[in-house]
C-alpha cells in the first residue's frame, strides 16, 4: 500500500501515487502538484510552500477531518494521505455466490439490495480482488477536488478510508491476475454476483466489442463474465447481471 503524496515538488513519480481524471491516469509526482492550478485552470490551487514542500495530512485526525464531506477551509490545498498505521482491527466480510446465476434483468449499484421489480438497487461495492481487497464504487473525486484537496490512489489504484480500510478504485494491473491460456484478458477477481471479473484488455491490447450495459459478455470458456473499465475511469463495472447475496 502506498505511497500516495509526494513530499516536495521536486519528487519523481516513485514518491507518490496516481490520480484518475477523464479516463486517464496521472502520476502524482511533484510536478503534478506544482502544476495543479494549470491542470484544473484554477489559480486557487497551490499545495506547497515556498520551499516546495507539499502540504500533507500528518495524523489520523487530519485524515478523518480532511475526508469529511464538510471539510473545513483549514484543509484546503492539502494532499490527503491516510496511512495503514491509522487502522485498528478492521474486518470486512463479503459473501458472493460460489455458483453464479445470471438473471434476465440487471441490478443497478447503489443502495439497499433488492430485486429490480421493487425499484431498489444492489450493493455499492463491485467485487473482490484475489487478495481480498474490495473493488469499490467510484471515488467521489468531484467532492474531493471541490474542497481543494487531493486524495491520491497508490499505483495499485487503492487508498485508505478509516471506516472501509484499504480499497481499490481502479484496476491498474498491479494486483494479482490469473493469465488465460487463450490470450483472453487476465482474471483479476470476482464481481459481487460471483461472475468472474477480468481486466479491460486482452493479451493483444484489445477490449471486447460486445460488452453489455454492465460490461459483461459470454464466451465458451468462462461463461458470462465482466471486463473492468479503463483504469483511469474511476470505475469497474456498471451493474450486476447475476443474483447476489443480501
């Protein structure tokens, strides 16, 4: 896990994480922090002092306060870095079907679970990686940027929330992948409905052209399965076509 925030505007990409914007991945190196006013066309961005040292949250309280939706002005122009050491005995349990069952109607993500006929929507989390880290809902980047803060992801597409722990917002190819013998995209985990979740691109760099509205399709080897969205999209899949566990 990490790194997330570089220390100084002279730092290279090894000292920081990544940021997702308009489908692209950007290294959060010192130059990215230095040029945020230009990047976002807003002169209010200046996240460093006269020595080039970057303003970064340094305590658990800072992490909690800066991540608050009603973040105060005192955290404007801070790089938000929540560290693994801030987490106590945090346990997350996810239950997914061993044998997935595809439905005729897709379930939307978001709120309380329930069948589409009830007008309710499914879980917010998209799936689980092979290392147990959850593929989470899109990060609220508009709210983060609107508060003039930056909460980078590490190179694996993950960062830490004090309540949720470490979780992914992008499939960057860093987490465990299972290579497919037929050059199909590698498997990266399972969606919450038990269907396999695979990388966006196959071994030749191609994305399937027949994906449905959930980013799923069927083949003779894997049956119905999903392909993750582009790493810079702050997204994995768009809905569930399989029954999931309430």
